């Protein structure tokens, strides 16, 4: 089932993009971080209800989203990558694993499909010059809204939580992981694959 929402957001929350009856906004925590996060989101993700970068930006005051590749817009301005101590969070990053990486002040996160993210790196040389933060792969039984084509693939919200767990501690990541689980539940409910709260699945005629 498609996850793209109508452009007028009819019947949807304008913040979380879920159906108004399943609005997630009241469940979104506010998580303070030392690390600044900049999500570069492929324009095709903008209207997808399964886009977890949207949730990250709602939960993290120091997280912002920059659109990439929108038709008719100017080329990507790589000057946004020039701040000191900026690192790239990416599975193919040419650096040591997260366990060996030093703290960073600012983290760039690519948001899109695996192919879209790889093309961003290929087309923006400045991304390839950044030091990379690489996370261990997720557990095979991790719940998913989309099936990743790469064994290291995970949602943007999961990746941010994992990076913050390494950089600032598990206590920072925990509410983000919890938000990810609630989001999965709400999306599944919107698709009729999970009962809504208060509904008795055994009710019949």
C-alpha cells in the first residue's frame, strides 16, 4: 500500500502526516542533545507517511531537515556541510565503526531509499569528504515499516537514535526508539494491519 499522503493533507495531521484519528503528536517526546543534526531528505520522501525523519525533527529541537533534489529548485548548496566537526552518518562511510569514532558536534543524516542516499553521496563530493560515522547493523528481527535492501539499512529515526546512543548515551536514544515503535503501530493501524486502541477484534454480528 502506498504511503504517500495527499498534498492537501486531507484527513491528516499537518505535523505527523498520520490520519487525524491516529495522530502521533501527543506521543512525541522532546529530546535535548548536544549534537546538532541536519537531515538531507530526498524530495520523494517529503509526503510519505512512513518518513521517520519527520518524527526525528519533531522530537529533537536541534534537528532540521533540508530537502534535496526538488524539481525546479536550485542545485544542492554544499556550503551547509562546512561547519567544523561535521560528520556523515552513512553505512558506506569511509571511517571506523561507531565504537571507534570520536564525538562530533554536527551530524549529517541522509534520508531516502538506499539508492537515493547512495546517489546523494555520489553527486555531492563534499559529502564524501566528511568523516564518517558507521553504526553496527540492526538485529534481524527488528520491526520494519519498509524492508531495507541493504543488511545495514535502518530507518532514519533508528539511525539517529543509534548515533545519539553512541555519542551521548542510551538515555538519549531510548525515547527515540520508543517513538519509532509507536509510529510503526500507528502506521499499521492506518493500513488495517493492527487493531486500533479500544477496538475489540472479537466483536461480531
